[in-house]
């Protein structure tokens, strides 16, 4: 499982770990079309629509931190 989704699934409130996982995720995604990758994860069953929805909601809430 992808490191960012692992961090989200653990409901880890330790922001240092989440930010570290995000940086690792960001490196892994360089040069990759994110929409295609998300579709692959959904189609393969590695993530559910509910997990994706939760991740998108969290991303919107944290958007200001990464600008």
C-alpha cells in the first residue's frame, strides 16, 4: 500500500509522521499522472472509494499547509 494511504489508514494524529509520509509520497509521484495512478488503485482494489473520498477531504483541509 502507498505510504500516504498507510498513514491515513492508521488515523495517525502525529503531524510529523504524516508530513514525512507526504514527502515520501511526493517523491514517488514525480513524473507520474496522479489521476491515472488513483484510477489504477481504485480498479485494483488497493483503495476503496471511501478511502479516496477521505483522502481528498483531508487534502482539501490541509491544502493551505503545502502552498
